[in-house]
């Protein structure tokens, strides 16, 4: 039995910097980020990765989750950037030197700009283009990676880019959203097969964002129904699809169901389930203000806390009980589970220690009392970083970053994590 994996999770665009051929970079330049921020050099991880990985090692970790930046590797269609490939090659060698088992994510929200100009995942050719990139990554990796996530939070990506307009191309198009989910599933299946063909030791999954949904008003019949519908769509549709069950990527009257992806029906294309868990979500019919939730162009509001509840700097409730519920839900798929992300935006480090403590206790209970097969926990994240549309202000790092000097400083709460890791 392999040891439990303790790690931190990161994503390329949020830390590496210099991602000038990506869709996000262009979207940032157009002024779409809060406070006019640009990812720019981000945390300068591109030049400081050796230092960063050592910081991870200093926490006592034995694993590291990161993503590969497609826009850097294939900055123009079919043109491969050897320098970028060599950088990831070095990163993997360093993981081996430091005893950090790598978990590699192929797609974490960002795309090459050229890919989006071709329609991104609305393009029928997109699964093949993604597969071509995957093949290149497999060749670079050789036999150094056993744990793969094809997509990070494909549901959040689709919702952000094609419904909620908080990610590029930021359009509201339920029809495109539906197409994108189907093509991402096709891309996932192709990547799953390619990775398995290359190595019989590989384990492939996705990192799925799961929320503990509840109606905003318990007595409101429509909100109860909507909660069930949204929970099924958001939490279940991807997990059902990659475990060969009926695909439910549509919502009657809101999002058209795409044609069934036959390649995925009736077969398992996941060896584990990756869970990104942060908080709960209240579902509100016709919200009146931002507190009751706002969401895209639908008359449905999603909010992440009640008024006066203890919240993170992003206004997300701290809800450890939901973590165990979500683990139990995921366990129904009868696959091993990795917690691929869990963390809190807490600049002043007031809540992180108790957040870690309470969530890790729930994880332990899920293992010991519910008998759930959890194989690893990745904290989000190692250092502060570029938090998408929110820019640099939310601070999720176990190490804080001074963006003027690039200096990293351990936050006191990291001690709690270290203690759990060394138990
Ligand atoms: C994403 C990360 C993000 C984190 C905190 C996750 O949904 O995968 O990229 O930084 O949440 O918002």
C-alpha cells in the first residue's frame, strides 16, 4: 500500500508568470481583472521554482500537484516550445530529487490564445487538439508521473467562461456551455486512453469542485427543487460521465443537453476522483442583492454564506461538516479519492489554522468512521498567487508572498498543517 500523499496544489497560470500566449493574459490586458491587475510575472515561480519546491519539502510533504501550461508548450498550433518543455522536465526531476510524488494536471482553466480563436472547446476538432497536446506532455514526462488530472474543475471552467462571465471568453451562451462540456468529455476520454497506453501504472481522474448545496429558504418549495436540480448538475454530471453513467449535462429550460458522448457511455474513464472542496452554496430564487447571490443571466442566485457567518476573505463560509458530506457523496462512486484542493483566502492568517484543523478532522472521520478510501490531501496552496478575476488580493498561501521583492514568508498556521503531515 502506498503512503498517504500530503501535498500542496498549484496551477501554472497562477504562479509561473509570463504566460503571454494564453487567453487569460489577453483578457487581463483588456482590463477584466479586479483593480486592473495582470498576472504578469505572478509569483515569479518560473524563475523561483527550485526555491518553491524546497519550501514545499520543508513542510514535510511527499507530493506536489501542479499544472502544465498548454499556451507555453504550444504557443502556436503545432509549434512546440522546447524551452518550456525543458522547464517542466526539470521540474519533474526536482520532484524526484526531493521525494515529491507529482500529480500533473493537463488543463487548469487556461488555454492557448490561438485555441480560443478557433472556438476553444466549442470547436469539434478541440478534443483532437487537446489529445495532441497530451501526447506531447506524455513524451516529455516519460515514466515520471503516475497521477494525472485531465481537467481541473471542468464545471467551473464552463460556468465561468460560458455562463457566469468570470473567465474568458466570458460569454453568456447556454448552447456553447453544453457543447463545451461534451467536447471536454471527449477530450478527457482521449487523454485517458493515451495516458494509459503510455504506462500501465498511471491513474487518471479529474479534479472536481464540489459544493454543499442547500436552499436559501428551507420553506421555499421552488428553492428546494432548484437546489436538487443544481446539485445534480454541478456535483454529479461530470462524475457520472467519467464513470460511464448517464450523462446529464443539461438543465431543462436553462441549458440544452448536448448529444450523448458515446465514447464515454458505459465505460469507466477515471481511476480516482479528485475533490476540490471549499465551502457551501445557498440557492436563491430571484436574488434581490449581491448578498442573496448573483449569477450570470439566470434568475437564480448562489451565495456562499449567510449574513454574519464566519467567512474567508472571499466571503465563503467555513463549513467543515460539508467536507465530510461531500466525501461521503463522492465515495458512492466506489473509486479511490484524492482531495485535490482545500484551503482558505485569509490574508491575516486569523482563520487558516482552525480551518485546517477542522477540515482535516473531518477527513480523518471520513476515513476512520465511514471507511472512505482517501489516498491524499493537497492544500490550496503553497504560496499566495494570482486568484483569477480577483487578482492578487485573496491570499491562499501557506507562505505569504511580497509581490515587490518576491520574498516568501511562512504563515504561522502552516505549523498546523506540518503537524498533521508528520503524524
Ligand atoms: C481553483 C483554483 C483557485 C481556488 C481558490 C479552485 O476552484 O482550482 O485555481 O485558486 O479554487 O479559488
